[in-house]
C-alpha cells in the first residue's frame, strides 16, 4: 500500500494516540516521546492558555499511526530559542499580522531531533506538504532544530534555512574528569580546578539524583530554584511543579537532578534530561549566591555524569559563549522557515544569507579560541 492510502488528521491532543505507536516513530528521543509532550499539555504548560495550541499533523494507515509532525499554532514567539521578534515587528509596522504562526518544535526545548516522524522519505514529504497547506491560513511555518537530513528535505520543499550556534561537549572516551581536564590548555585546566577547589573550601557539596531517587522534596526544591531564575530576569516561568513531578513519574530513566548543598542545606539545583547517547542541560536555579556555583552545578557535574555513564554528547542548551572555556565546542544548528507574504519572504531570504555568512565567521572565530591543547599528547 502506497502513500495514497494514508489518511491525514490534525489533532489537538495526543490523548487518543497510542504511546507505543508514537514513540516508535520518535526513535527514542526523550523530548519527542508521547509522555513528555502529553505532560506539557496536560499540566497546562503548552496549551491554548499559554499560546501553544496543539495542531499535530498525523498520518494514519487504518488505525495505525504512520507519520506525525508536532505542530503548534502560536500567538507569540516565546519559548522557542530561534528569535523572530524582528520579523514580527516588521509585519506590525507594515500593518500586517504575523501571529498566529505555525510552529513545529518541542516547546521550551532548543534540542536538535526528529521533527518529521515518519520512516520513509515519501511519508515525510507528505507531512511537509500538509504542514505548508495548513500554514496558508496563518502567516508562516517554522520548523526548529530539525535533524540535518530533515533540513535538506524541508529546503527541497521550498523552505528557507537559518543557521544558529550552540555549544556541545563531546566525550572522547574519557576515563575520568581528570582525563578530560588533561586535554585542556594549561590556563583553562587551572581555572576549572580553582573553581572546583574554592567551592569545596566554601563547604559546597553535590548530589546527583537520577530516576526514582528523585523524591517529591527534591522536585519542590528544584521548582523553587527554577522560579527564582525567572524572577531574577523579571520573567514568568514556562513550566510548573506539576510538570516536573510528572516528568519524574513518566520518564524516570531519562532524568538527572543535580543538587548543590552548602553546609548540608540545599542551595542550588539543575535539571538534565538524558538518553544513552546524549545528555541535555535544561534548567537551573539557586536560592543563594556562591561564586562559581553555576558552572559546577550545570556543567562539571553533568560532564562527570556523562563520563560515568559513557554518554557521548552533552548539549549545554541555547547560547552561552562562556561554555567554550569549559570544554564545549561550537556546533551549528538549523531551522527552516516559510512565509506566505512573498515580499517579506524575499526580504527574509536575503537577510538569512547575510546572517549565515556571519554565523560561519563566528564559528571559525570560536574554533580559533578552542580551549583544547593543540597537541593532545603534550603536557
């Protein structure tokens, strides 16, 4: 049976989709799991109230899910990490409406992963055609952080590609944190050792809790830290205690919580999501100030965990040039965009060309400032 036998449905909830069928298409990526996405909706974090209206494109062969695309109708651009505020402002200044727009992404998660959940190129093409057709009732379609091969397919269907930069740490089969440090230049290695030593001297210790070891008290403390971070930036938190607690219940095998304690009392925490191959740094916060606390809680403890578990990549989240000196390397990310208005589409295509040149130069400059020793065998 060919592609023509598939039935297209737009869903506003995943409640009627069998988790096993969805997860089989998601390929084991934790942020694309049915449980993760459905928890965002059920707890109200990604919902019509918060400006994230699910419009999931699904393809069915009888009662069997054959393809899917996590789409949302957005009334704003918050929680996306690919910034198009200037595009929206340009529309507004010309008397045009930019919102609502159609977005394919994992809410609040700037992580690269599958966006066209289908096993064949033909089925993925069918999903893209359907998404573009649906987007005609809005201003635009945006696909954030797709896999490289998906980006090529989206470009082949007429979407414009945008380049970005993140910082990732790679595990070069390190046997210990000390082996990792040995790969760094003398100055970078010395600085990290000093940071860790000063925290220990200040009475700070760390606990790494994974899976079922994370209890209600730990989630409540983490939520307190998470909310404090948003208050410090005069912003409103995207996620809630209900979501974090649910995450620990439905995906314990994917969750790591780092808790920092000062003289035995919790002072900071960081939440990470991981698979056997990749660890994703997500959120952190503190209820007190201790110098260098952020770097240890968010980065060094996570690197230690990756080395212990043999996890190959640590994605440190969006932006953050300060990660470079701590052993992270610049990695190019991609998003794909289609705009219905031909004049704006042309203008943005020219802008993306100029921006792409700038991103390429920026990555070259960052690589010249690599924290790693030029001669790995040297002292």
